[in-house]
């Protein structure tokens, strides 16, 4: 649009100047001079009006010249006879037409239209940018909210998992502690049983030791008595039989205790 505006402005300035020029307008021609005396004197004056219009920044400054030509015909006639009065014919001067104000108004109107179009275009572009930015901001806000919601959900899942793991760990620790307590109780019971068994074996061993000591004392007493050897041997045999039966009974009791559960 900017590159065509100077051309349009130039045409708007030139066309009226040509259309309203006196040499182009037949109405402004001096038709009486064609039929009057050749002594007529035609004087043409040119009035040049220069109008300078400063356009806005979007247009360059242009100078427009409008030329109006005014024709003044002064007809000189020969001296008439004394009996006839002298006639002086004066052509009415046609006023020059000044189109500079109209041209300036048209140019200003076009400039205003161009500026308004540019302003509308800039406003449209600004609105489109603002709408696009608003869409981007809304999308970013939606994405941020989704990310925050996902983070909160992940945190809740982690907390739930940690709580479940703690409960499971506590249950496992409790089960292990209870198992250890049961094992300790079993070990204590086993040790108690074993200790009771050992105590019973020790008691039988003590009885066997006491029986052996008594047997040795009895044999010594018999040997110290003297007498016939056959009598002594018979007594010793009786003592052996008696102690052997008691010893066998104690050994049987010992083995029963030792191999019992």
C-alpha cells in the first residue's frame, strides 16, 4: 500500500490541473478575438500557486504546484470618426480555480484511511498475539496443575507404601520376636528336661558309688574277722550276690533314665 500511495497522490494532483486548465477548457477561450480586428492584443498572465503539504511520517513530503492561466483580452480599435463615440470592450476575467484545498483534503483522507487501516491491522495482530499468549498461558497452567496433582498423588502413594512397609516390617519383627521367644522357651524346656534327667542320673550314680563303698567296707570287715577260709569265702559270696543284685538294679535304673526321652 505504501508504494502505491505516492503514485495515487501524484495522479490526484495532476489530473485536476489538466482538467481545469484554461487552454483545455473551451469556455475560457476568447472567441471574440477570433472575429475582431487583428490589432487586438492578448496578454496572458500566469499565476503560480505553490502549496506545500506535509504528510505524516508514513508519507514523504510532496510539493504540489497548481497553475491557473487567466486570459485578459484588451481590444484596440482604430480611432472612429468624431461623430462616433469610442467603444471599449473589456472581457470579463474568469477567476482561477484553486483545487489545492480539495486535493489536500483528499490526500489527508487517504492518509487517514491508510493510518486507520494500519492501526486496525496492528490492533488485529496485537489481539491475535494476546489470544495466542492466553492460550499458551492456559495450557501451561493446565500442565502445571496436572504435574502438581501427579506429584501429590505420587507422594500419597509413597506415604501409603511406606506405611504398609512399616506395618509389614513391624509384623515381621513381632513374628520373629515371638518365634525367638518360643525357641528360647523350647530351649529352656529342653534344658530343664535335660537337667532333670542329668540330676536323676547323678542320683543313680551317687547310689552306685555309695553301694560300692559299702561293698568294700563289708568285704574289709569280713576279711578282718578271720576264721576258716571256707566260711569267709561263703560270707563274701553272699555279700557279692547281695551287692550284685543291688548294683544290677541301679544300672538298670541308670540306663532307663539315660535312654528315656
